[in-house]
């Protein structure tokens, strides 16, 4: 799939990660000038270097999506180098062990005979849960505040949030992450309505199961074989495989192209290999 993004300025938060760096490259390949924002400056610059080496145009900028001042500083660099943002990809997000349970289900013995290191629902750390909500929700809201203002003044722009299949069907063990991604889906619809009079479209992509640096050890063993959780996921994915970054490109390019999706607003598109369609039976 090809679209013409020549002259467009794209900002990708969390752009140093596997999926978001791939999306940044896909946008650059279509002619966009891409600003890659990441908490780790070296990761942002490495992704930008790959784009530039391939003939695209990109810059890597250190930015903390939980600090508005950091984002404002990044915006100033983007506008100085490239101009006002046209496309915002809110890709920063993640989970935290303190917002995760050790077991899929609670048993009475877990309460009566607690085992050290076994994190039950009752042991979830409010600070850990808060971190997950902040990283995912505030990490989407704050960049939108910073980069959508220029779009609103110009009367055009596109925002793509990154939700998750967890938002539709919460996964065991990760209540904070599932709930935070559900908030992203809800916020996408809200923001699409709120920004409709100033020409900004807001949609979201909900990836299914893709191997990334964050989940690789949960889904695969060191020898590459699947863990029990990895096996369960694939058994519930009709296409029988994990997604690859390239699987996101068609949906991404469709949503950012005003000619292809100019009347599409406020939706969440699953890219999940059929996971949401399978009942488990």
C-alpha cells in the first residue's frame, strides 16, 4: 500500500520501540518527515538514523511523555526543523510488574497461606497501577495537548492512538494495563468528537499479539519455543501466529491518509489475526 505523505510532518512517541520505530519508517517511506520521540535519546536517534540511511528524513528527540515541559521542548525542535505536526502517533505505553498478578486466578489458599513473591490482586501496588495508567493514558493525553494545538490552528491533522486487544478482552494477570488501554479506546472516541470542529481526525489501532522487547520473555523461551502463555495466545488466534510490524502498515497508512479515510473518525481498528473473533470454542 502506498500513500503520498510528501511534506507532512509526523511525530511518533515511543518511537524507539520495535512497533513504533517500524511505523515511523513506514511513514517516512511515504515521504513524511518524521520526528521520533523516546525517553531514551539513543533509541530515538538510532531509529532516525536508520530512516535517514534509507533515504528518508527523520530526527530523534529525547522526550518524556509524562512531562509537558519535555514535550513542549520537543515540539519546539520539531517545528524548528520540520514545521507544525500534521500526524501524531501516540505510541508510548507499557506495563509494570507492580500492576500485575502472579496467577491468572485467585484461590483461597493464596490468602490463607501467602507465598513470598506471589503477587495476588490484594498485593497490587497502587503506585505501580498508577504508573501504568499514567504511562498509557497521560502519555497519550499530554502529547495530544502539545502537538494538536498547531493542528487545530491550521484546521487539519490526524492523531493515531495505540490501544490494544486488551481493551476489548482483558487478559489475565494484567489488570492495570488492560484497563489503561480501555481508557485509550474511550479517549480516542472522546477526542475525535472534541476535535471535530477544528479538522482533526482521531482514531486508534488495537494490535493483537506482536513479539516486542516488553513481552518476548513472557511469550517465548530462550530457545525460541513458546511458553504456556504464548501457546494459549496462539491457540486463540485463528491465523496461528504472532503479528509482525509490517502487519500494521496498511491500517496505519489508511488512517493517516485524508483521501483514503477522510470520513473515518473515532474508531478503534483491531489488527489481531482474528483473536477478537474467536470464542475459544
